C-alpha cells in the first residue's frame, strides 16, 4: 500500500492525514509533542471566518506597524531588530501588495469551500468540537473603519460571500450582551465558530482508529528524498529512528521552512505571534453576560468566540518578534481589558493566557500543493486562517497526491464511522 508521511499534527496536518486515509493511503502522522494540536492549533480565536479573509498586504498595514512600533500594547507589534529572514519576508510582503484584491478573493473562495469539507470530516470522525453556527459580527466605532469594511465587503461579494451592514441597534439585536458605542457593523450569518484543539485531537484519534499511525514525541531531524520516496529520520525516547515513505506532506507550522529547505524548496514562513485568553465562565452571572455570537473588533484586532457554555475565548494581536513563545503580561492585559469593557458583567478572575506562532507567508496565502521534487507536498503557511482554510487545502493536496501517487491495490485502510458530530 502507498505510504505517506505527514509532518505536523496541528489542524493542517490532521486534516491532511484524514483526507489521505479516506482515499486508502497508509498514513503516518508525526509530531514532536506528546499529543496532537499542542502548538498553534491549541487555543486560537475559534472563528471559522470567511469574513476575516482580507489579506494584510496593504500599505495601511505598513503604516500602522510603523506608527505602533513604540507601543507595547499595540495590535500589531513589529520588532525592528533586523535579520535576513525578516528582511526577505518584509520585502516579499511589500512586493505582494499589488495582489491584495486577487488574494483576498481567493482566500474567501478557499474559506467557503473549507466549510463543507470540515463538516464532512466532523461527521465521519464523530467529533464534538463546540460548533456554533451563529455567524460572526464585525464591529466598528467610526466611519473611516466602517467605510473600509464596506469596500472589503464588495470584494467578498465578488468571491461569493454575503456579508451585510448592520446598524448599532441591529448589532445589539444580534448580540444583546454587547456594550459600548458603535458606528455600525457587518454581519456574516454563514460563518461559525468551534474549538480547533478539540477538532484536531478528535481527528488524530479517528486517524488511529481508521488504521493510520500517529507517532507522538517524535522530533524529526532530517528528511532525505530520492527518486522513489522520502526517508524520515527522527528521535524518540532518546533513540534515533528512520522510516521510508512513498511520499510526504509538510504541515509543520513554522518548522515547515526548515523542512522545506532540506527537500529543496523555499517556503518563506515567518512566525507571527498571536495571544489569547480563555475566560472561564464560572458563575451563572458570567455565563449570562458573555456573548453567544462571535465578534471581531477590527480596530483592536481582537476576536471572541463562545466555546460551549462555560468558556469564552478572546484572541488577537500580531507580534513580529521571531521564534519567541513568551507570554507577555503587557500583551495579555489588553485582551482582558477589552473583555471587561465590552462585556462588563463577565468576571475575569479566572483567565488562562496563551501564545502561539502563526506560520505566515509574505503574500498571506497558504502554501499548499507540490514541491519541486516528486513525492513532496505542502499544506502549511495559513497564518491566522489555519482553522478556516485547512480542510480545503488538505483536500486539494490529497487530490494532487491521488494523481501523482495512486493508491496501490489492496485492502483499504479507511473505514468511515459516520457518527453524527452534533
């Protein structure tokens, strides 16, 4: 049977592995952590948001980054310390600005396509991941930001997404818990939310139940390709190992750049740190005061999602400081204060902070598809939209592998469970 290695067990890796298993491949999933989804796919904002598909490649992003450079609590924080990697990434980011509209529309199309694939995966694997289909409400405090959102909404419409303007009164009808003064908003009823960690770990469990292998605690040290396949060298439990595969998918987040270099490809991913807090809603008063509809505050660059009855996830900010996973109090504090201002009835004495490194390409588009060499494939670089896009890009990669490396005849590995997830 055709053997495929998938490097990385976050949302991109688990969806890739599942898409391959259901096509009959013998799949081995590798991750350096003891469990799936313990890094970038652990505690993100929770939004499955085609309505957040606008790419960042615009001069306004550059200007904001320069303006906010001295602010420790800025929504976008850029460390000016130079490195060749950072300089090359910024140069390519600027070079991608002319593709802003085209890339935004393509991201919307991928996000819409991903919805159906993700729902099917959840049904097949029997995953409960706190899914809420209540839409996403974008909020604006002034005319300038609202007018920009109106222009973005027209781009979205060209790509097939309906997002509607709403007045402050309509915003409060959509989400009665919302406090504060607003100019207006945009509401995307077709968007939804869910727990990325629950989904990814549930899919990893289903992969093993369906005949795949999940090698945890495996630090992949070297990838060696030749005309007939790829050898994965890894360390586990203090010993070195190697396994031979017919093909490989790199879905390793920020580590994908190094693995790509070993395989002869340049994948210029930069780690962009994001923060989140999980507010535990321990009392009936907090549960009643917390929002049920997912929000996105474009000015503050903060999103929020209700994850089940007892948790409120609040996430945001972007920090260009290299491969740094420190959780900084001055970056967490704005998230807590935002919660207190927007939802004053929610108690914030039980808050769990987190930080993760988004794997971001300079053009803000995921890197999925073939590598230069035969038998090498990528599903990585989704930036802040990995949860939104990965199911679609995983399916696209699996289709390419099906064309290039057809499944050998034999007993199929995949046995669908078809358990209702909701």
